C-alpha cells in the first residue's frame, strides 16, 4: 500500500506511482471532516478526489475529524460520492495540536471510540479500516483497543508502532507489530521505517503482517514496490539510482504542472518529495535542486543528475 502523506500523496503523485509501480492499494491524503452543524462535511476539492478506484487500483478515502455525527455524516457523503473503501485516521500526531480530538489525538480518550466505531461500521457498506499509532503515550495501549476493533467489525488495521507523542522520533518498534499480529484475527498492515527492500522483508518475516504500507521510503525510491516484489534489483548501483531519480523527478514536475498553479507551488511540492530523500551519494545534487528558483533551473540540474 502507498501510505497517505499529507501534502505529498496528491493525485498527481498517486498517478505516477500507479503508472510506474502499481501499488496494490492507494490512499487519499486525509480529508478533514468539518465539525459542528453543517452539511458541508468535506471540502469541494476533497469530494473531487473521491472514487472507488484510481487507474484500476483500489482507492481508500481517509477521514480525519472528531464527533460521531460529523464522521458518520462524512462517511455517508464519501460513499455517495463514490467511495468504496474508508479509513479512519487515528495516527496523525499533529491532530493533537488542533482544537478537538482528531487523528492520533483521539487515542487520548479511547472511550469515545466505543460509540464511534460501531456507528461508522453501520453506515460503511464497503471496507472499513483504521490507521493508528500503537498508543497516545503508551505503546501498549493498542492491546486494550484490539477487542473494540474486532467487535466493531473493522476489516483491517494499519499500524505504525510509535506513540502519538513520539511523532517521528526514535525507531518504529515492529516488536509491537509482531505481538499485535499474534493477538488479533484482524489483518494487520505494517507501517513505519521501511526504506529498503531488506527492511520490508525483515518486517514481514519478523511480524507475520498481512502486508506493508510504504511512505517516505517509497517517495524516496518509487521502485521500492518492485524491489520488494523481486522485479528489479534490491540494491541498485549508483548509475541506476541516478537514472531512476532523474526520470522520477522529471515526470513528477510535469504532472504537478497539470494539478498546481504557478512555478513556486509546483517547486514547493516537488521539494517536499526531495525532503524524503537522504541518499548521501546525491547530497550535492539534492542541495542544488532545493536551491532552484524556477522549473527551468530545476530541469537543468536534473539533466546533470548523476
């Protein structure tokens, strides 16, 4: 699965991944659910993103928000707009900084989930999944939540084994993932710190997870999907990596120009993808790309990439 990453996995990037490496499942960026008394639960731009499939690949619509009425209403609207797969975000660490308990912040008051999850399951006619952290500040919290997820009829879990307060510090503890897999009958998708094919193979072997969700590792190397499938080299040489990155970033800039307005917005989006890359062999080139002020300058640097 290609992970939902706010500000990054927009429809242009998803389109590129669908064409290049065909992930088994795609996710939208999270869609903010408007609280309070309103009929406009989802923004017009989010509604335009909703579909059951994208380029032949199942598309999961991820919702983030708080309040049973608001989230249930949003799930109904998403389905009426064409969604067949809905995911509830209980993992975003930045939701805890907003008003109301959203994203990972909802784990601060798990009792609220006892009403919310069955209510969502009742209205969601397709698949219903949850993406979550292992806990708010206690990595063992998830083990107290598993019976609720099972009784509510959740179809599968995507687990990032850090706490919400950790944000992205430290390492994802896939020992927790392993224990969750053992203790629930629900399929568990492992997420977090999977940056190479070896990482993915190790996590699958260690945990027995039903699958992997790839985030920053895939944005830094889209061919990670194919490396895990054994279709391309697990550890490519420098020239191969350079050619891949040159083509990837060139195609991404072209696609972004069809979705975003103005050079600065396009460059800002592609530089967000660059921020996921940490290959020391290309540190100098990345620095030059980040300094580019125009698309022409960016393209000129890419021509010399290698």
